[in-house]
């Protein structure tokens, strides 16, 4: 586990702000409420325990709201998460990748850890029966990514990140964050040019996911909107997994992927 504590998380954010990584708006979004303990839960392996000159952080936030199970998508979401993991495990750069899984309602299945240690999603550890606090948890998730990246960069390790948010509905129940708070953090991550933030909106028949995600600051080229069939959802996970593998292949490949979005 990371040796940083809640106070350590705050210090990482203050350092990021001092270095120009975090804007005042981004810093406020991450510190307006005490997220330290939630972010701490995802930080995982300590930087001193990673023997690599550069690291790629891959993060997935599966939706565990009740509508996932009502729509019959529980197994499909598990399969999609595990497909991303398998694609990375098959890549030549797998030793330089750390993986993080945090469900939409905050449960951390995998704090950042090496691929071979990642726990797969299955019916025993994934129950979709909760709400959709999309904005609140997006801020926590992106804060975790930013804090972990800051941890590595502060120790001289080059770091790139790719993150996927997944939901089958618009925000319901966020208590602390709004779309603009998420957008402030996403904007800061994009400005640094070593982060990709993507999102998948599984069709619920009513939600305009492109608008939802664009309001959260996510670029249109990084938005996936599969239909309701298992085949379409798995195909969307496959598209993301291909991008994640490309991100792991070096800085030049990252830049091409970041510019091209899911189109390349």
C-alpha cells in the first residue's frame, strides 16, 4: 500500500498546483471536500516498490448502479473490464503498467497495482444495485489518477495515464460535485498532455451521453456510446483496450493516440 495518507494526498495536490499542473479551479474541485481517505484507498503500490523508468496508469470505473443489473449487463461489464486487463497482459510493455479499478459508487476493487496482481471482476465481487453519483465519483477517481501521477513524476518517473468512466445513466445522487467540477480536473489533466480521460455511456434509451460527458470536459473523440446489446458493449470495451495498449507503447504512440482518440 502507498505510504501516503490523507494529508499526503493533500500535499500531492498542493505540489501539483505549485508546479502548474492543477489550476485553482481544479485544486478547489479536489479540496472543497475531504477526499483524502477515498483517494488514499486507490493509490496502491508505493512508488519506491516500482522498478521502471516510466509508468502507465490504466484506470477503469465500472458502473455498479441498479440499472446495470436490471438491463442484464452485469456479466458484460465484468467481461469488458477483464478484456481490458487481458489485452494489457498480452502487451510487450505489461511490466510498466499499473491498473486501478474503482466502481462508480466508490468501492475499490484494485488500488493501483501491477497487472499480474489485478483482481478480475466477477459475480462474487461485483453487484450492480446502487445509484449513479457520477460527478462525485469522477472527481474522486480523477483525483486518484492525478495524485498517483504526481507521486511518480515527483520521484523522477515519467508517467502517462488513460482512464475510462462507465455509466448507463446520467448523474443521480451526487452530493458534492457538479459537472463543471469534473471538467476543471479533466481540463488540467489534458493541459499536462500525458493524460487521456475517456468515457462510455451504455444506451439507456433517454440519456444524451455525448452531452453529459462533454459537460464533464471529456473530448468527443474519447466518448463511446454503445447500444444495449452485449455485443456492442463488448466491442466498446475492445476499442478502449486497444487504445490502452497503444498508450503503453511509448510517448510517441501516446501522442498519436491522444490526438486521434478512439479513431486510431
